[in-house]
C-alpha cells in the first residue's frame, strides 16, 4: 500500500527531488568509501607492479655489468636512495603510492648490480637464489594460508626483536670493520658464518608471515587504499632481503 502523507511539505516536488538526491549522494559516498579501502587483491596487484618495476630496473644494471659498464654508481646510489624512500614511507605511509614505485626502481638498480657481481664470481648462483626465494615465499604463504603458522603477539615480538638484533649486528660489525680493520664473524665460509646466514634466512622468512598478517589485518580493518602500496612495499622489502641472504649463503657454500 502506498503511503500518502498529508503534510504539504512532504508532498512537494522539491522535497522528493532532494530526498532522491541525498539518497544518491549517500549511496555514492558508500561506494567511494568502499573503493578507497585496502583489499588483499589490491595489495597483490600493487606487489606485482612493484616486482615488474624492480625487475625492469635490475635488468638495466645487469646489462650494464655484462657490457663492461661500471655499475657501482647506479647500484650503490640505488641502494642509498631506496633506503631513504623506505624510511620516509615508514613515517609517512600516506605517500606510499609514490614512494613504493620509486623504491622498486632504485632497489632494482642495486639488485641488478649485486646479482651481476655474484653471477660473475659464481656462475648460476642467481637462478638458484631466485628459486630458493620463490620456494620459501610459496611455502610460507601456504603455511599462513592454511593456518599452520599463526601470527600471535608473541610471534611478532620474537621476530621483530630478532630482526632488530640482526640489523644492529650488521651495523656494528660493518662499523668495526671500517674503524678497527676487524673481520666480522659472518664473513668467510666457515661453519659459524654459514650458520649465521642460515639463521638470518630463517628470520627473513618469518618476516614474511608478519607481512601476510599485516596485509590481511589491514584489509579486515578497512584501512585506507594507500596502505595497499605500503603493504606491497613491505612484502617486496622482505623478499629482497631474503634473496640477498640466499645469495650470500650460496656464495659461501660455493667456496667450500
């Protein structure tokens, strides 16, 4: 049954048109809000874009290296600029849509350069490091997806603490090697050095679970759209770290 109001204001055409207009505005606002929320699929797409950029940039320095062109400037410059962009993004995640592609570009220059150096020294090492990184990623993704590994607060605390400890050790050992002509224990191909590399790889792999959890929780909490770039950037950073550590471990094993 139709409702016919006796109120002349409610019966006016102006109110009817305003009501429809407001209803459309609310509906459109809801759609806009939904489109501006972080999603897992959106983060996956952003991750794929970053990898394409990174691989494209890596091919540039790779080509330069094997054509006799000095790659130290673009490789080291890429590493430094990439680090700066990561630090900025950590404090200003809303700028991630611009910083993440920039990071992938400059980090790609570094990755291509360091990969070319390792490949020249140990032929075939790059494809093995890429394969090891990919397998580790897929295994960790499967363990997370099927709930075999659950990211609890204790898990996060342990992984973050271990990651910070590794970063601190790398920093101080590097400074010590510069100041005191000290040779860090993780250099060389001794059992201790190999053991450290294996430990670091395990911690890097565990960081993948934190990345997966961050992306999933971000989508569940309906975080802003730019967090897709932030999440994708974090995932790429972890995979780059994991790849470099595999290069280091395989190079040590190749010396045995």
